[in-house]
């Protein structure tokens, strides 16, 4: 009896986006190759009255070449981790503390209580919840942590008469608006300002103004769409989409208990203490991390956890941020190679030569454009700060842009595309939970993304011309 060999179907190759670590390590290799191509050089540096190390203009000179060797490429990753240890463990401690907050159920209960109290005033649920998520992003740096609330809000919005796009946008867009225009985000503003050697969370008042405008535009966009589909369901971007038929209203929606209210009092006290400590006593990463650790322990105890459970939830909170925290170290490895090869200042010299003769306003806008483009490759805010701010901070000194403005350019450039680019892991996870295709989401949100980019450009320009410092 003969056996018939049936040809197996060949797998079709599909292009895929490399992991962010692959991209960053590739850049480490590119940086090492660059040390053989570009001349070595350095600027003179000095410490100003504020204690910042700044580059002295017109002092660049070429030096002896020290190209990177094969073995140094791999050592650079460890050196980058060591150099960034303060920021990495700061991210872990703050993230672990938020993991404890998440486990108490206080945030879920707050969302449920708001939804229940707004029955009959459904349209007002959108601005209230988006403001809630916006403040979470702006003050706490929450992003991935808000994704589970999509499973609560999508069924709720369907019940009210809206669609999954509205429920998803309330979470993703609300959080992103706050994260992008943040005024106290410890993972972006805090890290970038620390690297740029400007006081932590300085420039608070102008950032709050930008946050209010940014969030208000986002709320307007979602409410406008919600009203339109409430009036005519056929206008929904998901009309006749059968994927959303499987959503069911949850059997129980948590409401705020007295324990939850105490937890929010602790959170409020932490934020007030943070602002006071930073402004009055110049607190830095260690003090802020210690404050958040104390916050997490207190919240866990109020939430009826024992110390072992608190520890487990702390570790869970750290686990969510492992990739983002370690990205900081891998990104710093690129800088290690550039600095050891003595071409970091050569790159600065090249940038300053190109834009130095331009009006400084164009230089600030150019920084913003660079940060916007980089975020499509490196979606981690902390990682992008670690990679770009060591270059952008001294560059801003050379071209007449304040370091605070350079931080703002990073902040907007980093945040806007986080709910647009497929390289953003948490965003794609949110769409998967909501059962919305990326193509449909992009088609719906693209006009708002353009508005956000324009707003970012305007804000950076305003910051430059008023000497934001």
C-alpha cells in the first residue's frame, strides 16, 4: 500500500514589529559602529548656579579616537543598568506601590460608584470618568493599570446606548490625555526632569493649564461622537460589528466602601505631601520612592491585607513595569557606547551646527518632532527619556532653548502616539479586550491625533517664547 505525501502548505511570512529590546540593542550596535565612523570630540563643561552641569558653547574640539570593541557592546548593557539603577528602582518601587492600590479595589469601586450615580445623566459619565482617568495619568502615571476597566465600561456604554468605541475611549483616551500632558507623572516628567537636572515637578502651573486644555479637547471629541451615535446608531464606527455582541453587563459593580474612601484619603495625602516635599525641601527620587512605598503599605493595611499579601501585590505591581523599567537601562547602554567612544559631543556638535543658526523657536519645534518620531520606535516613556534627554538637555543649552521646554517637547512627543502606534503594547492589549480592530480605531481617532500633535506643537512653542523654566 502506497503512502501519499500531501504537500504541506507553506507558511506565509508576515512582517512583524521587533520587540523594543531588539530595537534598542540594534541601536547599541549602530552606536558602536558609529564610533569607527565619526571623529571623537568633546565640549568643555561647567556647573552653573543651579548646580546643573552644562555644555559650554564654542568649546568643541576633536580628541583621540576610542572606538568601541566587540566585547564592550555586551558590557554596555550592564553599565547602562548600573548607571540607571536609581531610576530603574524608583520605577519599580512606585509601580509596586500602585500595584497594592490596584489590589484594594478602590479604583474599580470609584468607577462603579460614578457609573451608578450618573444614571439618567448618561452623557455626563464621559467627562467625569475621563477626568478621573486623566488625573490618574497626569499625577500617578497610570497607563497599563487602567486597561482592566475597559471590561467594565464597554458593557456599561452598550447598555446606555453608546458603543464599544466610547467605552474604550473613556479609558484609553482619558488616561493618555493625562499621561501626555502630565504635570506630576513620576515615570515621564519625573524621570526626564531628573536627567535634565531641573527641579522635580517644576513648571507645575503651566503644565496644569496644558493638561486642562488637552483633556478638554479629548472629552469634547468623545462626547461629540457619543451624541451622534445615540441619535443615529448607524453612525457608529462599529455598526454591524458582531464582535461586540458577546459583551455582557457584569453581575455586580463594586461601590465605594468606607475602607476605599480611607484609601483615597491616603492617596490624596500622599500627593499633597509629594508636592510639598518637592517644592519646599527639594525631594528627589529616593524621598519620593520612600513616600510611595509608605503609601502602598498603609493602603494594603487599610485594605485588610496582611504583610505577605502586601508583598505579593507589590511584586505584581513591579511585574507590570519590568519591561518599561529595564528599557531605561538598555537605552542607557546606547549612551554608554557613545560616551566611551567620545562621539556623544560630536553628535551634539552636529545637531547644534544644523539648527544653531535657526531661530530658537524652530529648535524647540525640531526637538518636539524628533521626540514624536522616536516614540514610534521606543514607546516606553521612561526609556525614551533615558535615551534622549542626555542629548536634548545639553543641546537645549547650545541652541537657546530652556531645559524645561526640552522636557515638555519630550513629554508631548512621547505621549501622543501611545494610543495610535501598534508598537504600544498596553494600547493594543486594550483594543483586544474591547474587541476593536486597530484599523477601525485608527480611522476613528486619527483626526484627534492630528489635533493633539498640533496642540503639542503650539504648547512647546508657547513654552519657548515665554522662557519656560
